């Protein structure tokens, strides 16, 4: 009885929040509605005795959805994701894909033969999962894991030590906007012109030559 | 059935009582450490009353309004943060038998709840529709992505000797030697990462003076009170978890288990609270670089060492 109530609450929560993802007008809200949907699914997995998988889904999605929101904001021309925007595009293709995948999944649900065995109340689901991951399927998962770890270390090495614009922790200027030579030379000629006008000393003019030259290049 | 429901209700009340009691103690400790470092005489009664007076003041204060905030999310953010702290405290065994949620994957539940702290703080900064608050929210995302991996990895290290993800076996596995000795890198890394997680003291990056208070710049009155309470709730929860997985939880001679657990939790809580007075606030960039290039490799060393020890012990 209580199990049914909790299941239906979570199921409705997951579907409702998934629907809200497409009806909201903000990238951040869309990302976190999706997170709520994942949390609902995660709790349903916990109810299905897949405790570890359900909790790890919530753990992962907390970070994932935040990263997704940040990346969406970075890629869209929408300062900080504060302006309202329409979250659906290419409506016909999206509707076809949506109805198509819904039909396929419904067909699987209706026509597939699911095992009818009842999970024993003290099933060690987490231990069994661990045995599977480090037993028969070890090669697959360890290969994927080491590949991901290498990618992660590579990404850290790329961004943290030295980027294209200098060390990541020292701040940097975007290049090419003001060439260094012109920036250094710009105040030079005005000062030297004034100096030259005030006191036309021959040795000063010699020193000013390179600066004037650079100024001429910049023009 | 009735007895079971009653004991569940009792455990829920115990969790809330520990959370709120710990929060009050943390607030008092903060007053005491502030006065000690400022060389002001600490009068116990005044120090005990000050947090309550401040709370009453905030409760009566008018709340700040901003232009077109996301009002619902803004109101929910402190509730989410406090609820996450309560969930993480619920899986911590307070004594050998008093544990609110006996989850087989207790330490993963704790890590999952603490991973969602980033969401709560980000939404707190994002929802008032205010520039400095928003800057601080993005700053906390950078901080969160950086501390999350060393934080989770040192927690995994404590589960290895126990050969279990449940917290009672993790505590009992420390019967002969606490994890703080067995895994010397674990507790220091944990303490640094939970300071960042609770955005407290030297790592209160989203609430720094350089962003005028950041995520709390638009907070006053009851919302500010709730946000502060929720923040201290997080510190209490992580202290209790630190005491359980690194300092042997309820294990200890002479005194009853609950007293040992309370003493260890208070010790870690005092360390965390005092850090605000004794360490300067760190810049976000420095923290991110240190987290990725020093803390993460050290955490991996910690977990490899724990794995080798567990393998040798299993022989």
C-alpha cells in the first residue's frame, strides 16, 4: 500500500518534471527539472532493490545537470542564462522522434517477456553488482574506466597547467586585440614629440627613433 | 508495526535534534573563537545567548526583494541545503545501534546528498536575479567540480578496509586502528574538501567580500537566517560523518558509545568552525588549481594505499 503510493508519487514526479523541461523558458530551470526527473527515477531504482545504481544515478546527475546548465549558458547568446528563451526547436522532427521512441519503448513494455522471478528480501544486490563488474564483465568496465580516467587526466593537464593564453591561475589577456608593440609604443611618440619640441637635444632624437618607427608601423 | 513506526519517528526526531543542537553549538563556537582571536573576554552566558539574539534579530528583519527573482527557487534553496544535510546525517550511525537509515550503500547516499549541495548553492545565487550573487553561483560551480573528486575518493578509501559501503561495518572495521592513522592522507583531504563544501572559513568562496557577500548578498531577514542555519547543518553533518569514518565513530574505552561519537563530532566541528579565524580566505583560482593538481592526486594515492592494505589484510 505505502509502496504503491510512493511508487506512483515518484513516477508522476518523474514524468511531470520531464514534461516541465520542455515547457520552461530558462536553461537553468530546464536542467534542474531534468535533475528532479532523474531523482524520481533514481528513487524508483532504489525501490526495485537496485540501491547502489539508484543512488549513484542521483550522485552523478547532481553534477551532470549543473555542468549541462553551465555549458548551455556558455554556448547560447544569453547572458548568464537569465533571459527567457524558447526551449523547443525543430518541432516536427522532435515530435516524430518523440512519438517514435515512445512507441518503441511501449512496444517493448507490452510485448517483451520479462523474468517473473521475485527478488528475495535480503538479496545482496550491491555485492552481486560488484561481483559482476569485477568478475565476468571486468575487462569491459575496466577498459572503459581506464579510458575515462586517461581522458580526465588529459583534460586536467590541458586546462590547469598551461592553456593557450598562459597559466590558468594567473589570468590572461586575449591576444591579437592590441598588439604588444603598438601598445608599448602608443604613448611614446606623443611624449617624445613634446620633448623634442621643448628641448631639441640631438642625443634624445637618436633614442626616439625606434619608437617613432614602431608608431609609423602601427598606423 | 506500531512499535516500528514509533521507533522510526524517534530516529527522525533524533536526527533533527542532533542537526539543530549541533548547529547551535557551532554558532556558539563561532562566537567563542571570534572573541578569543580578538582578545575579548569570553563570558559563557553571553556567548551562549548571542546566536539566539542574532537569530531573533534576523527573524524580525525585513526581507530583501529583487527585481523579477525566481521566487520559488529562491525560497527552496535553503530548504534543499538543510534537507541534504539531514539526509546525510540520517545515514551516520550515532551509536552502534542508533542509526536512522540502515542503508547498504550508506556512504554512497552521503556522497550523493553532498554532491547535490552544489545545486542548492548555485540556485541560491542564481535565483535572486542579482549580478554579484550570480557571479558567486558560477564561482561555486567551479569550486564544487574541483572538490568533489578528492572528497568522494577519500570516502571510498574508508570503505575499502570494511569491504562494505554500509557505515556500521566501516566503523567496526576501525576497531583496532582508526582510519585517521591507517590512511593518514584521508582526514586532512576530507577536512579541506568539506570546508569548500560548506563554503565556510578560508574556502567560503561564494560568499567572499570581493563579491560583496556573493550568494547571500540579497539575503536578509528569515531567508538569511535559514541559509545560515542550513550552512551550519552541512558542517554538522560532515563532522559527524568524519567522526564515523575516520575517527572510529562510537568506538572508545570507558565512556558509552554515544558520548564518544558526540565528542569526536564536536572536535571536528570545532576545527572546521575555528578555521574561519585562523586562515585567510583563498582565491578561487588558487583553490581550483590546488584541488586538481594536489588534492586529487593525493586522494588517488590515499585510495591506492587503502586498497593495498585491504588486499594484504585479506591474505
